[in-house]
């Protein structure tokens, strides 16, 4: 198979990661252009591909097979539609769009054009997550009863020098919680309803700094999550792995899946089972088994998977529609906090494909 001819929109923080990933995988992808109105070739001496100020100029001149959209959230929808209308496949960074209305408009164009999509929930490709998915579906902890997730860290004060991070949409719900909701959907199954709450009490910005939710899954498992960017703790998935150098490593687990026959902690993968499988009960000793998996780069895995989705017809691990369901569930946390009522997700999922 030939490498994908791929372009990147947005050469900022995460765009750089995608650009470096593409350059590191010449058998899978060839970088054919970068569009960013503010960032040019001087910031990327390693790149030979042309830079464009406008994404449409890039599409018309470089004619890529596929694009990674790594621009601000509100551009994901319109830029994704511009790609779909030209028959160009897309990886769209999370959140897939900034609202359910724009997600529905994007999905309509994607279906009409028949282009392939991924949403950039890169953690689904991480080795411990893939191993956990396998262990849960193999029934290693029995029937899933529930899952408890923490994402709690204190972002440095300078992080909030940028105005949009203090405004609605710029807070930990759409930036951080969305990743956890996505992983919970991926590992525990589809969600059916969410009761949430959100608070801005500590920082006092217009956007939330803390949120929490109780989740009912379609398989009747129950989940809880606490997400805050104003509390100091060792419990975020980033701190538990070394995936993001911006986070100080703690090696602590922040996910606990509980089943009838045992429990599984993530991201370091610790399996708890009865020491004697014939004797299960709170008075019987447990055994903890650490599970080791070889490290891989989830961005490389995501890019390779994208090539196989386009060229070999592999089913997408997380399509734009799947990403839109994650968005719907994430926004439901804040919505429920405002209304004080649970949000049923099925009607929202239906609207996405209406
Ligand atoms: N998967 C992840 O873990 C992850 C991590 C960080 C960011 N993100 C997502 O990636 C997106 C970008 O975030 P970031 O932190 O890299 O932001 P950023 O501000 O660092 O980069 C965005 C870039 O887009 C450029 N841009 C603005 N308008 C443009 C246009 N019309 N066409 C092309 N480029 C344009 C900006 O000049 C900037 O360089 C956001 O949606 C964010 O949620 C995902």
C-alpha cells in the first residue's frame, strides 16, 4: 500500500504532535501540507511540505487524501465539512465539534460523502487501554458492576492567562472530562443516562473548575466520575502513565472497574481477584496481579489505524459519530447540573444522525 498523502490544519500544540507522528511514519503517511494562519515554516525546520495560511487553499493546491484537523474547537465542524465535500478523509481532534448541532451537520456531510473519519481520542490506542478492553471483554473480572474514575489535578495559575480558558467551553469538562467519558464508554459500554453537577466555586471563573457525574450504562453497570482542575492530587491518567510530559509522573491508578469476580485498576493495570477462586467473599483474601504490557505511542497507532481504515476497510476505533456520542454524554454532565435532572442519552444520540 502507498503511504497516505496527509495534511494538518492547525500547527499549534497538538498539531505539532501530529506533524511529528506523520514524519516518524513514512511507510504510512506523507506530509503534503500544513495550514495555519499564524504559524509558518520558520517554526518547523524539519518540515519540507508547503505551509498555507488558509485550509481551503491547502485543499485545492496540495490535494491531500486525508487531513488531521487540530484547530480550535469551533473550526472542527466547518473544516471537517470542507474536507468531506471534497471527498477527503479526516481525523478530527476532540471534541469532534463544539456543539451537538454542529456535530449533526458534520455527520450528515460525512455520510453523504462516504469519507472515513476518526475522532482524536488517542488513548483508545494506548497499550494498557487495549489490554484492559480485552480483559474486560474476556470476563476477567466477571460481570461488570461499576466503574469509578478520578481526574483531579491543579492546573498552574499561568494556564489561565489565556482568556478562552476562563470562558464557558474552555474548562475541564470539554478539555479533560471528555477523554474520561470517552474511555468509560469504550471500556464499560454505551451510556444510557447521566446525572451531573458542575461548580466554579474555587476559581470563580465563568467556566466550571470541578464537575462530577453518576452514570448508568446500557448494561446496567453504574459509573462515577470526579473531574477537577483546581485540586492537587496524584490521580489523573496522565500522571499514572508517562504519556504527557507536562504532567508529573506518579504511577497511581485513577480508574477502578469492579466486577462480580474481581476488579481492574488503570492505567498501570492491576488485576484483583480472589486468592482462591472457589472462595469469594469479603472475608476471603484477595490477590493483586500487576499486568505488564509493552509501551507503544498511541498517536502512531492512531495514524496507522487511520491508514488501514481508509485503505483496508478496517472498522474505525472511534469514528466522528462515536466522538459525537462522547460529546453528547460529556455535555450532559453540565446540562444535568443546570437542570438538576438526569439526562437520557438515547434521544441525543438519535438527533446526531437525524
Ligand atoms: N487529543 C488530545 O489529547 C488533545 C490535546 C490537546 C488539544 N487537543 C485538541 O486539539 C485542538 C487544538 O488544540 P491546541 O492545544 O493544539 O491549540 P493551539 O492553540 O495550540 O493550536 C491551534 C492552532 O490552530 C491554528 N488555527 C487557528 N485558526 C486556523 C484556521 N482557520 N486554519 C488552520 N489553523 C488555524 C492556530 O493558529 C493554532 O496554531 C483543540 O480542539 C483541542 O481540544 C486535543
